[in-house]
């Protein structure tokens, strides 16, 4: 069987690290990174990206914050102004070694 990719419209290019992590990340994390790479208007700033992505995906701003921090920690993106939020992250190494966040930590951001 041969699979042919049909490029119609614009092309979305993601780092291979996204595909590497795809089996272990949440649906919201995948949707967030796809929106971030697919829509250039989300790049302007961390603060502007959060509500735009949340609205597009119909998820909470807290979920978007957690996803952006996850992808930054995973080395897929870098986010200016993330340092304060990133410093409050908890790394859970018991399951897959990826960072996790408490609701209080996300709200405190």
C-alpha cells in the first residue's frame, strides 16, 4: 500500500519532536501545538496566544498555558516571558518524565 500526501492549501511544518511525543501527550497539547504552528497570528506574544488558541480549540486558557509550557519544556518552542510560569512547574518523572502542573500553579501564573 502506498500513501500519498495531498498538499492542498498551505503546508504545516512541525518539528519531528512533536511526532516523537505524540503518543504520550494529551489531545489538547497536540491541538495547541498545531494551532500555534498553523496560525501565525498566535505567535505575537505568549499573552496574546493564550486566549486566541483557547477560543479556537474551545478549551480553557489554563489548558493552553499548560500546553505551551509543556512544549517549551519539551524543547519544541521557546517562549519569552515563560520563565516565571516555568519556574512553578512540577516535573512528574513517575510516568513519562514530562512536566505536569497543578491547577493552583496554573492559576497562580
